C-alpha cells in the first residue's frame, strides 16, 4: 500500500536530514510518480535545502557594506510607519 500524502510530505522533509532508503524510499517514489502535489512539495524541499547549503558557503559581506544595507533597510521601513 502506498503512503498517504501527509506521510510522503513527512518523508520528504525527513529526507533532508537523513536519506530515506529501502522500501520506504521505493514507496515514496511510487507515490511521487502519481501525485503531482507531493512531487511539487518534494521539489520545493529539495530546492530549499540547496539554497540553504549555498548560503552557508557564501562569504560574509564587509562591515561597511553590511552597515549600508542595514541603514537602507531601516530607511525603507521608516517611511512605511503609520503615524497617529
């Protein structure tokens, strides 16, 4: 019997930390073949993992650039404040 969509989403999330193997992997793959929504979810989880991994390897910006970005961010939000 194939796992439910809920179970497949849990398995896809678990697969990020520790690869799924054996019968569980096979059942999940079969479910993904027939369920477009779970397939999309699993792809999003995989992409999120790749983005996180790539940002962990990114260099830290120099302090001047970081300060400039923070100041720009503060200025942006300053104009959006609602004054009573």
